[in-house]
C-alpha cells in the first residue's frame, strides 16, 4: 500500500514537471519568434540605400516584410507624410503591414554650394524607426557624406549602410524588450485622467478649461534647419489639480529633435487649473506646434 502511494506521488511529480517544462518551452518559443521589420522608402531615389540597409539588417535574425507589401499597405493607409505621423496613424500602418517595427527611409544625392566650396555633392539618408505596437518613434538618424562628384558621395553612403544597420539592431531589440515588459505590468495601478472634452459637449458643461499663464515657443532645432523641415508635433500633457505638468507624451512625432523641443517647452509651462463645478480637476490636454524654418520665409 505504501509503495503504491509512493508510485502515485512519483507519477504526479513527473506529470507536474512535464507540464512545467512544456509551459516553459512554449513561452520560450513565443519569445523567440523573430521580430517582423518593414521598410518604407519615400521615393525611387531611396531604393538603392534602403535595399542595402535592409540586406545588412537581415543578418540579425529579423524577419523582413516584403517591401512591395509594405508599400501597398502605406498606400492603403493613405499616409501623407510617413515622417510626421500620429501614434494612432503609426499603429494603424503597422497593423496593415503586420509588422512589429517599421523603418521610413529617404535617401538622395543633391548638388550643393557654400562659401567654402562653389559646388559639391551630398548623399544623405534620413532613417526613422517606429513601433507598430505603441506607434511611437523609437529613434531617427540623418547620415550624410560630401564629395566633389555625386558618385563618390553616394558610394560613401552605401558603404556606411552596414554600419548604420548594426547601430539600429540593438535599438530594435531593446525597444521590443521594453514593450514586452510594459505589457506584462499590471494596469491596476494606472491612474485614469480625463481628456479635455470638445466644445459644445455635455462633458464641457460646468468645466473651466485650463489655460497656460504664459505660452512658450519651442526651439526650431539646427537638425531641422539643415533639412528645412516643416512638421507638426502634438504633445499630450497631464495636468494635476494645481495646473502643474505631471507628464508629457508625444502623440504626433517629427524627429529632428523637434519632439524633445516641444516636450521641453510644455514641461516649463504653468497652467490655470481646470475646474468642474468649482472644484480643481486633473486633466489631459493636447498642445500642437507647427514647425517651419522662418529664416527661409
């Protein structure tokens, strides 16, 4: 009788270990799925660099989405400017492509002149990496090379594609790990903050909207000036009952350090507190900044 019980316990323990092993194997299989990466090149001039960049990135165990499928998805999403998307537009685009992350690439060789050189050529590549999960811009770069002949400048840029890809690979992996950790966190501790309602809505009744005591203008950055960037940045700001800015989030990104400039300006602002029925109210507001190079007007 005692031996039978021992055998039963041994069997149950073996079964439990088998279940644990199976669950662990399944979890490992889930996390080991290769990340799906898509590429959007903005113009035909960008294709040569984009292909070289994608080929270099493919050596890092990523699954690359067919470029024609990605381009068709972008067309279906009616994306006007893929370098200046809202987070919802980026998530929608990523869902249509069915990817984890996507690159937006613009590359060309242009003729330039300056006080130092009458004529020279610049080959450049602007690369944005966005998350299909969060819709956020993960990182961007603007690489460029100059030479007396266009072919020389272009060749220098193409040779750099492999190095640039190696710089992006760990950033993709780190972003995926951060997103995985964020999904694993319990949302129970999240504090819900009311969004500022639209005009002439029921929620607007008896509400005194928050207003900044002083509006601050973000800097038009040197990185944006070098490319004559025109873009819009939307910043969502969470205000506490005193009108202090507790948290900011970029909900339309533009890169070229404009996102940081806009967020920095918002964080320095002080608001007249929102009131509902005379009581202070924490609220979330949206601030929009349109950037353009005024020196070229």
